[in-house]
């Protein structure tokens, strides 16, 4: 592996440990704090191991500090919810697991079964005698990234991007036809409202359908539990084992969950269905309103210059503002993908400008055709 790749992986380990520690510091739940700090310690060990590899190629290299991206993620967590960070950390851990399995296969080793799931890392912390974490708590921790709060950052980035690109393309297409400023403004406002309403309706239907599906699954599982509780307990034991627990621990957790019908169905809902009973897919209205607002924010960027300028001046300011907005969105996407800020920013700008150029060209051809 080349030096740059090793340094990149080392930085990821350092950032992951920093985020676990930072989130642990603000928790009121002692169990969650212990789990997060335990995970941070694991990542610090990984970082030390990775640094040893780097030092074989660069003897004077020092352990890096947390990156600006990690610090920005932490600040954004205060706004969008720390579930977004947990989701990102879970994705990182899963990618590490995939790489671990791949390396073992390439080296002729047999995977142990503990590499593939982030829950197994938490379970390794759980095996510490000083830690006492219930299976329900582990499941709650693992499912946090499914909440609306956890997806808020992704929705904010993608929703504003859709609004900006679509309305920029629409505005440039109409501007290319050399129509009046009022017509461009009217068309842009219509595009903003139509797109925002469409996005809001789509999100409402998506979340509401998910809620109804989850509720139906819960009803079916409740019926199965009432009909054959022993079979359901056996399934839960097997599920715990599939997630990395040994047979004894899995049986103990299942027995504890089945001490009464309510905790039994709660465990089944969480473990088998992967549903957070408190959220049930999130609020449909919250998702709809957020989508409407975020799309509108993006869509107003290429449109506002035509409110007080006209002609080429309005077009140039519209394009300039859109470029800044697209670069910002591309940079924000790096919080989800881990790619470089410049690469993602300029890639987003390129895609947006190509779309605008195409629609502007088509608009120009239509304008000339109509004029002729």
C-alpha cells in the first residue's frame, strides 16, 4: 500500500476516535458513554497500528491531529443531530470490516464472522467485565442512524442541491430564449414552487408509506409472538448469534427479553425488523416541510439576481451565485463521502454548469426559432 493511502487511513482512524470521544463527552447515559469511549479506545489502537505502518515508509511522520472535516462534523451535529455522525461512523466501521474480510481472503485466511457488523465492535466492548449494556441498549445505539435526525444532514445537502440545479437549468433555459426579465422571474418562481411541492409530497408519501409498512410488520410479529412464543424466542437467539454473540450470551439476552410480552415484542421489533418503535420511520410532515424548505433555499440562489437586475448582468450574477452554491454543496457532500473538498466542490460545479449550458443552448435555439 502506498504512503498516501496509509496516511489517509490513519487520519480516518484519528478522526473516528475523536468523534467517538467528543460525542461520549456530552452523553448523560453512562452506558452509552462507556460504549463510545470503548470504541474510541479501539480506534486509537487502530491508529497506532496504522502509524507503525506509516513509519516504515516515513520515519519522521507524527500522529496527526483530528482533521477540520471531523471538527466541522461535530459542529454540524449540534444543528442536525449527532445521529448523522453515528451513521457516518457506522459506515466507516462497516467499510473497515469489508476491507478486513477482503485482506484475509487474499492472504488465505478464513474470516471469523466478527468482521462484518458494527455491532460486533460494540459487542467486543460489551465483553469487558466493567461494562454492563443490555441488548436493547445496543440495538437502540445501532439503530440511531435510521432516525429523521440522523438523515437531516443528507436531506439538507441533497434537497438544496436538487433545488439549485433544477432551477438553475430552468432559469438558464428561459434566459437563453431571450425572453423578458419578468418572464424569467415568473418561470423561476413557478419552478421553485412546483419543485418544492413535488419534493415535499414525495417525502410525505415515502415516510408515511414506510410508517404504515412498519406498523403492519409490527402487527404481524405481535400475532406470531402470541401464537408461538417459543419459536420467536429461538429466532431471536439465532439473530443475536448471527450478530456476533456466543450462544450463552444470546440465550441470556433472549430469556431476559421474553420475561414479559412487552419487552419480548420490543426486542423482536428492534432486532428482527430493525424498527425504532418510537420513530416508526419518522414524521411524514417533518420530512415534507424540511424537503420543501431545503429545495426552495437551493432554488432561490439562481433566481434572486433577476429580482433586481436584468439582461446579461442578471445572468452573470445568477451563474456566479450558483457556482458558489454548487461548490458549497459539493464541499458539504464530503461530510458524507469523505472525498476531498476541492474534488467534490469542483465536480458539483462542473455538473451544474454543464446542465445549465445545455438548457441555455436549447433555450437559445428555441428563441431563435420562435423569433424567425
